[in-house]
C-alpha cells in the first residue's frame, strides 16, 4: 500500500518480498513481545515496518497505509478461521487432543484477531493512531509523537487491569461466536501452545 501511495523506499527495504526477516526489528519484534509474554500478556506488537510518510501522495494514502496492517491481520484471521471452522470437517471440536497443526493455527487465530483490535487503538506507534494522524493539526501530531514507545507501555499497564483485558476477551469471544469458532479450537489451543494448560 505504501508503494502504491508513493513510498518507493519500501522496495529497497525488502517489504515487497516474502522475506519475514525484513520485518524483524530487535525491539518491536523480539524484546518487547518476549517481555510482555513473560509478564503474562500477549506477545505483541510483532513485526515492524518503517514507512517514509513524507513520500506518500496524500493524507488519504497515509490512512490507507495504516489501515493495511490491521486489514492484513484480519485477512489472515479469516483464512485461519475457514480452516478451523467445524463445517470444513478438518477439525473435530469434540476431540480432546487436537492435531498439532490445529493447535498452532488456533493460537494464531487468537493472536491475529487480538492484533487487529489492539492495533486499532489510536495511540502511537499503533496503526490506529496512524489512521487518524493525517487529519490532526500539527500541534496535536507533535504532542502525540512525543510519546514515542511510551504509548505501548502505557497500554500494557492498562491491560493489567482485568476490566480492560476482559473487554478485549469478550469482544474476541463474540467474534469467534459470529464466525462459528468454538473454544476448543481457539482459546484452548492458545492456552495449550503458550501456557501448557487447556483451560
């Protein structure tokens, strides 16, 4: 999306190829997710993409670039949901031990959907803020950018409060119900893969 919008530097950075290492940032992709996971949270944010926003043709393109992140996560979620849906017959939700591939995909299903919701929060450096930033005045943009990485840690502390985490879990549960995905192939798989428990 950034390339179409005018930022040709993404080609030189390797973002137009299927090389996952081009998206790995030591801080955003390894250190912060590991720290969050050790402290009992979800291993986010994950990949990092650096865009030259000054090269984008308009503020509308800037918004589309930020929307592309959550949109790609949601598309991946839909693909995983289709494979895990009981209607496909690939998995049996009544089976006590799911195959390893189903556990992995179920875990990714949870993470992808959580990433969509989390990334839409309008606080930098998340895409939710990038979506609205082009329409803010210069003073507001400067003030918000001054937060730097502090925004992520503030969000993490908020997620330590049960009502905040419960809201996200309930929202994800409603979406799972909407798409017909049972607990056994989503949250149970996630708990087994990351914490070694089935509840």
